[in-house]
């Protein structure tokens, strides 16, 4: 698949695209989505899937998931969703607490 639109997950940064980040669901330099609309639909579903996993893990008391559930209160904040600014769109918007980064 080819196309000249930014992936909904990666955004319009030309350096990201030049590095081959064309499609969240494909190998580097490749694209699976046939259109920007399909890209948005797939990423919306993926954000919902990831958000639900976070919620489920938090409900089980998993410390990392509890932390993530506090950081991401809506699916749109995940994976380049663009909801609330760039800092909310990465998987880890700020450093994790030391207890969650320590080696087991």
C-alpha cells in the first residue's frame, strides 16, 4: 500500500516519516491502510483496545496499569490521538515512578 498521508499514530513530523514510520500496523517503510480514513478507523480501534487493557489491568491492581490508568483517562490520549497536546500522546508522558522502573 502506498499513500502520502501521515499515520494517525505518528503524526505529520517529516523526520518520522523519513525514518520510515508510515503505518503503525506495518513494517518500516510500508503501509497497510488504504486511506487516511482507514488509518483513523484502525487507530481509533487500537487506542480503545490498549485503553481497555490498561483499565482491565488497573482493575486487577497491576501497578504499571494503575499508573497508566491515572495518566490516560480517555483512549484518545494514547498512540498519537492528539487529545490534549503532544505530551499526552506518547505511551509514557513523563518518567515512571522509581518503583515501576526498578529491575525485578
